[in-house]
C-alpha cells in the first residue's frame, strides 16, 4: 500500500521511482504521476511535470528540495 498526500511547495524528500502513470482526470488535461519510495520505506504518489515524467524510468532517483520542483537525482 502507499500513502498519498499532496506534496507541498516547502516539502523536501528523496526517493526511487516505483511506478509511472498518467491520466486525464478531468477529461481535458493530462496529468503525470510517479510513486516514489522514500528512504524510510513509505511510498508517496506525486504529480510531476511532463518533461520530468518523460525523462525518468522506474528505479531512477528523484529529489525534491524546499521551494523547488522535483528533479532527477
């Protein structure tokens, strides 16, 4: 199971991509998501931008710093 929460702009975390997904939740806009396994073992589902989503694969590391968007690490 995974914990899903809205990641805030001031949150920071680092982890490995477990799954990638995308969907048209509102019927007109495409949203991109990844599930990330954090160092403490928790799995969170996070929305990311399309450019990052296209550049990562399962197993890649992603880093989120406070006040910044997630980046491939």
